């Protein structure tokens, strides 16, 4: 039994909030390991064996909350690989420089191998999201529910997160959802965080892109012959001073053909727009719109994949507003596409990052003809007028 005296005042607040969440969501708690991030204004509890307690107790300027979707397979060897990937994913999340990150793992069974990382585990043995969907495909939607709960640091017992996106004011600077085999490098997060808000003011969604941990970093989600051709390079000629270094390639973004990443990263303003829309709601969203092209045929994103769409498929945006950058890769630790035996495998080929790099090089070397990133003051005014604050429920 965990007692208040065992964990300190700040962590006790987090623990009580977490118990309230589990009661609200009907979740069975197996283990709660608090506290990587403490209540506001209080020192976090450092993991035992920390190399530098002073570094551990440092108070960074930003806060983040992350929900990780994990499914432990029954087969032993597969479980070992999956849990190893989960550990790498979590270690990266709690290592962002200058950011205090609260992490919650939604899982079908307790994972003892991550207890030393001091993250919260919530067990959902039979997750649900849509009729006739397999439980493992619905775990991402349970993670989104937990993220919405944690976004306000808890809700009252009267809050209905089935019908309400959030209940209360958003409390964090960054909001992250990801599958358990997606590693976000600290450098990728920092480049994204530096540029995301400025681009969002002009209606662009800055996203990472997946690279496989095998096959020399192949592009996970660009795998048919026309994918790179359908992707476009965009040059930011008029970015704010200090946003870019001397390397002109830093000013070149990419509009990916298939902007799927198995994760999303959002700022507070983006998450506010997200919960003000319908993409968080599995019962109301448009399940046919999220799609990509494979061999000239439309392929609709699956149930698990659509949870990672974030704002991408919101009617106010769309894939034409998506941008990525060579400096924002995330690592797909357990890739399938390049080694799969899928029946449509005749359309697949391994696409290396160098194919993106060639498009970027051609763009900055031919800046006069490269498609420009549009920075329009009228767009900025429209963005500000459209953003609405998340409304707390009564």
C-alpha cells in the first residue's frame, strides 16, 4: 500500500489525482510509481541511483505530458522485443532537455521492466473504442482519453470524458501521444519546439517523420514508387531572425505524401484546437478521410493509426498543411513495412532518407523556383481569431 507519508506532499497530490482518473475511466490500477513530475512549485522525486541529484532537482522552464500506448504480446520473444522498445521510448521522453515530462503508459498488463523509470502505468485489459474492433487496436484511443484527463491534471467525478474532450484548463506546455516503439530524439523535439508555434500561426502543422531503426534509417511511411515524387519541398524565405543557422537547408521543409508518424506532438494552443474539434472522439470523427496512396489506390488509415492523426485530419487543416523537416526524425524501433509479407508488398520498396535530402538540396540550390512557405499576415489574424479556449464543463 502506498501512503502519503511514503511519497511526499507533492507526489501525494499526483497520486490522488491519478486514483480519481482511474475511477472516472473505470481503469484497474496495478502499479503507480510516482513521481517524475511533482505538483506545480514542488520538487520532483528523483529516481534512486541518479547520477546527479542537483541535475535531477533542476526546475526546467517547460512542462509536458505524454501518453504511451503499449500492448504486450502473449508470445515471449515478441514481448521481450516490445518491452525493450518501450523502455527506449520512455527513456527518450523523460530526457528532453529543459522540459519536465509526466508520462503515463496505457497497457494491457503490468510491465515490471519499466518500474525503475518512475512512470505511471494504467492497465486496460480489454480496451474499447469502436464496434467490432480488436482490443489491441483500441489501446491508442484509451491512451488519448488518459492524455485528455491528464491535460488538466485531473477532473471531477462529474466529468464525462466520453462526451467531453476535457474538463478544466490545460496545464502543460506540450502534449504528446505515441505508440510504444516510437523514440523521439531530444534534438528532434527541440527543433520542433523552436519552430512549431510560428508555423502554426500561418496554419501549418509541423510534424516529425518516421525512420526505421533498421535498413539504414529507411522512411517508414514512404514506401511506394511515387511517394517521394508526391512529396514537396517548401522554402521558408522569410522566417523570423534567429530561427535558422547558416545552413540554408534548415529553411527547407517537406510536405510528405503520407504524413503518418504513429505519434503527435502539440503545443498548448494546438491541443486547445484539437479538443475543440472532433478528432479526439472515435464516435464522431470521419473515419474515411485519413488515407494515403499505395500503388495508385486509396488506403484508409486503420483504427490504431487514426488515433495518431491529431489535428492532421481536422476539417480546419488536412495533409496539405502538414510539414516535416530533415531535422525532426523519430525512430521506429520495430518497423514492419520493409520486412513484411503483406499481400500488397509488390508496391513496397525501401526509401532511404537520401531521397528526401535530394529534394531539399534541389530546393535551396534553386531558391528562386522552389515553392515558398507562405507567411501571410491575414492568415495570422485568421488563426488567432479561430483559436478558442477549451471550455471547462460545469
